[in-house]
C-alpha cells in the first residue's frame, strides 16, 4: 500500500508542477521535463563525478573518466553550431563562460574537497537523494547554506586578478575551436588505459528500467540533454544557482534583506528572489532531477530509502556540502555548470575548474577515512 501511494505521489507531483508553470510558457515545462530525464539518466547509468575521480586516484580506474571525455566531445560538437549562430528562432544562444582567474581556481579546489566529503557532486547530490539516500539531504542543506554564504562575499572574490573570459570559439572561430578541442579530448580518451566497458544496456522500451545502463549510454544521453537545454533556455545546463537562490529565500524568512549586499542588487538576482522558485529555470530543473531519479528508482524496483549516517558521516556531509556550495558559487558553477557546460562552450575556465578540482579531490579522498567514510 505504501509503495502504491509513493508511486502515485511521485507521478502526481511532476504533473502538478507542470500544471503550475503552464501559464508561464512552454519553455519552463520543457526544462522541467528535461530535468526529469536528466534525473532518470543519472540514476540509471549511475553517472557520477565524485566516485569517478576517487576510483581514478585509488585504483587507476579510468572507465568513468573516458565516459566524461565522450560526453564532452559530443557536447562540444553539438554546442558549436548554435553558439556560432548566436541565436535560434529569435532567442540568444550563449555559452557557459566565466573569467579565468584565482576565483575559479579557489572555488573549484574547495569543491573538489567537498564532493569527496559530501558524497556527491552537484548532480550527484540531487540524483542520489532522489534515489533514496537520506544522508544526501544533509549534504544538500549544507550545499544551499554554503552557496548563499558565498554570495555575500562575491565582491571580494571578484576583485581578485583574472585574465578575463577566454573562449576558444570567440578567439579562434567556432569551427577551429570545436575541432581543436574535440581532437584534444579524443587524444586524452585514447591515451587512457582502455578499461571502459562495451556499449551495453537496455535495447528496448521493455528493459529500459530493468537493465543497467552503461556509462557510455549515460554520457551520450547527458550530452544530448544538455544540448536540448541550450536550445530551450538559451544557455547550457546549470545546477547550483538554484541553491544560492533557495538559501537567499530562506534567509529572507529569517529577516535578512537582499538590499544589504551588492550581489543581490543585480537585475537578474532581484527578479529571481522576488519571484517563485517555480518560475526559475534552474530550480525547476533541479527539482526535476530529484523527481526523475525517484521515478527511475521506483520503475526499476530499486528504490530503498537508506540512512547510513554515523556522527562522522554527518560531519562530513555538513563540511562537504558547505565547501561545495561556497566553492561552486565563487567558481561560477559546479561539475556541471562550470566543468561540463564550460568546457562544452570552449571556455578555458572550464579547464581551469577541473584542474583545480582534481587537486582538491586528491585531498578529499585522503580526508574521507578520518570521518569514517570508506574509500
């Protein structure tokens, strides 16, 4: 009975959200639907970033890294024509770009440590929570707090030296940039030891939820869905802006005023904080990811709510979430908005992000046992 009620609620809730945003236009409904699909793909393929890099450092396992390289190659090829045109059907198409500087490096380094302690990255926190890991609710709460906290310090971080926005597409031309970057990613792919599994997984609609997806299938699906996000939203997939917004709205309930901090005086921020989260594109997609993972877990009959949280694990979740939230805000995004979408947009800040994050990840892996977390 409980399972039936949960299934009904998991199906009804997305339908209610779709109905609630129907008057805002089809694009919000479409982005929420993409969020649902992203959550399903992430869960069914177990496509993670935190575990992927931990396996790389501990065991030399490159399977997840090679899948990410495939994802980046396809996304680069798909993004380039739209970004070169600059608009589609009257809508501006802009890539995920940000200045290359100390701000990104510091934030990504913090994020790398945090993702190992928190047990997930930006996307991993959402889909793992949807898949039944209740510990991730602690990580998410701290993630939100850290992201809002960082927004109060953005003026200081943005005053640090930068090289400005460096986009290969803008500097070399989109054909040359996409060709160069795809070739580099391909070289990295073929240089890594070939430990990646074959392209196996569901072959029909009947076994879509019963047969585990390969990381290759997950990578190709995520690149395609990010491309769909770019078409509909005008910019690539992001995650952590929503956490900053949610934190600000909670702070306002406690009496905080956005008029007291420069970051929140911008037109976009003012509009977002004064409106409903159901009118915010990133918020809708994040909620969709959680619900999509929940639906996938139920349809695959693998939904089990777990609470594996010792005192050490709770402390790690709190510290890891805070580090990820703070780091993602000052670095202009997480593993999705800064790394995946940034590299796919040929922005060099995406490459800086992953380089700095890897340094943090190495430290985070070493810290995990001190909190009683298994490597």
